[in-house]
């Protein structure tokens, strides 16, 4: 499902579940064991904590509270889509 969505142009993949679900979703981003990426290189994974273990979200610092996790995902999306409006112009 993930691989098909990415090939068709999805830029965000929402994974709702625990460590096993997130692992399966991450695998969909790659077409082979060599790590060949599928779809847009800008596509990103949004992990929503709905499982029992939570090792991945704990490691990534994703809040366990569902509304807070979704709010964090929205903030990240805003930062990616409009970085100048939230953080000032890029310097380089």
C-alpha cells in the first residue's frame, strides 16, 4: 500500500500503530534490500502512536498523546512547506 501510494505521488505517509506497523510502513519506502527509495525523495513518514510498545516514537521524541503527535506533524509540515514564514529567511 505504501509503495503504491509513493509511486502514485504521495508526499506524506501516515502510520498509525506501534513498532511493527511503523516498521512495515518504513519498508514500503524502499523497493529492495539495497535501500532504493520509492517515489519522491521528499516524501516523509508521520508516525502516530497507537501501539503498545512505542520504542520508535520514544526514540524519535514523538509525543504519545495523539493530539500532540498530530500537532507536531503539522508543525513539521509547515516548516517544510514555508520555512521562511516560521523561521526567517534561509541563510547560506
